[in-house]
């Protein structure tokens, strides 16, 4: 029996996009309110940066763990479970009174992130009509980009003007909205018919060397973006010399770029193969981040460059996710979830490495230099994968 849908289930994809909005909000809003959290908890900005890294560590550990825990649940129940966990611990983060409590709740908040996006990426393929899986995936990830256009600037404004804890309460509200939409809009029977995890062993897919090369590419390459974005607030305030309120505007501009880049990436997959699309984007990121380190002091250039960085970064999302799913044949959900772990290893390593120049007394714009180097290494890994594929064909 053919369970391939004849039309894309847009309402179900919208429920995944709402979840993406909530996840994008909690992941990125902290970068805009980092100085406020540091002041409130009486710690330095670099130490507050640990909250970014520990969330990413939660994603890294949580993605495969959550994927395994929910392996016997149907896709709808899995997504509901993950979003319930996400909503609970993000809301509790708002009530953190000290550094260690915040570290704990940020870690727990991050655990369902990778599995939600990883399993959601596979589910979006089930919900799409033939040949439209990349577009369906882009719809899901559009929630992440809309978070950067609307949610993150709003959360940043609220966190700066009222208190940072209200930003995390906003995340909790997004989580409740996601739970409701998943419950009412996400089909159950159709997904159970499409999803058959016991049909084949996951082992062959996980032993694929290309899969692990792609995961390393994601970890290193996307670390370039996070080296820049993790310190966007101090960059704008101290290098560009703009008032604190402009941090939110910069994030809106970057978010608009991410929105267009997300759908650009889905289109690129239709023109090039997924890995080649990633290489093109990584080389472009190498160039634009280096230019950002030079022109970040220019108040017009910072807006233009932030938009372009957003476009390039999210043009990677659909191609790399599709490449991972193809490479992890027989273990698509676990492989897809592991790639989300890789994104957040990039988040953690990018935030850490991007902060090193400041430790040695260099300016915040040097984080972009670090980012450019990481993106170039990612491009080289992608080129190596393409060369290996070409050699095998010969």
C-alpha cells in the first residue's frame, strides 16, 4: 500500500514551525540579553556565555538520548513528549536565582531541542507530497527564522526593559502554543503508517563514514556563525558604538536574512546536490564573516553584513539535513537528531572559540575572524566529501 501523501499537510507542518519558533526563541534570545543576565546574577559576560554553551551541551547529549527514549512511541506522541519537556524547563529557567540553578535548567531545556528538530525533519518528509520534502523541511525551520525576526527582538526588548526572566516566560507561552497545535493538527494514523522503525536495522546507516563526516562538517562549519552571533550584543555596543536598543534591530535584520536563506537552501537542493550546496554556503560564510571583522565599526555596514550572514547561515539548514537523512539510511530519525547535536556542538565551540580573542585582550570583532576560519574548515570538509564521492563513482 502506497502511503505517499498526494498533497502537503500544511497545518501539521505549521505545528512543527511553531515548535521551531519556541526553540529558536530560547536558543537565540539569550544572546541579546546576556549583559542583563550577567548583571542580575552578578557574573561576568564571558561567564554568562556559559549559559549558551550548557544549553548547547544539553542538545548534544539530549538529541541521541531522547531519540532512543522515544524510539517506540509513534511520531505524534514523541513530538508532544519533547515539547512538554521543553516547555517545563524553559519556564523554570525564568525563576533561576543564581548561576548554578540557571546552568541546570538551561541544560535540561536543551535536551529535547535536537530530537524535536531531527524527528520533525523526518516527519516533515512524511507530510510532504513527492519531490517537496526540502520545501516541507524549510517550512518547519521557518519557525526558527521567524523567531529571529519577531520573537528574539521582542524577547530581547522585554529582557532589557523589564527583566530577563520575562523572556523565558515568553518561551513557555510558545511551548504551550506548540503543544496545542501538535495535539489538534498533527495526524497520528498517517504518520504511524509512514514511520516503520522496526523495518530495518539502524546499524548500517550509523556506520556510514559519510554520515560522520557530515556531522563533523556541521559542528565545525556552523561554529563559524555562532562565533559571530554569540557576541552580537557586545559587538554592536562596543565596536559599532550603537545604543543597546539597536541590538534588537540588528537581530531583526539577521532574522529576515535567515528567513530568506532558509527557503534559498531548499531551492539550492533542487539545483545542486545537498553537499555541494553546503560547500557553496560555507565558502560564502567564510568571506562575509571576514568582511564583518573589518567593517563592523561602520554603522551601515553592520546592518548589511548581518542580513547577509543570516541568509548564508540558513541556506545550509535544509541541504545539510537532507544529506544527513540520506547518509543515515535505516536510522534517519537518529541520524537527523544527531545532526542537531552537531549544530549545537557548533554553538558551544563557536561561543567558546569566539570568546578567546577577548580573553587575550582583543576586540569583539575578532570573534568574526574566528568564525571565518571555522566556516572555511567546514567548506574544506565538504569538498573532501565531494571528492570522495566522485572517486567512488569512477
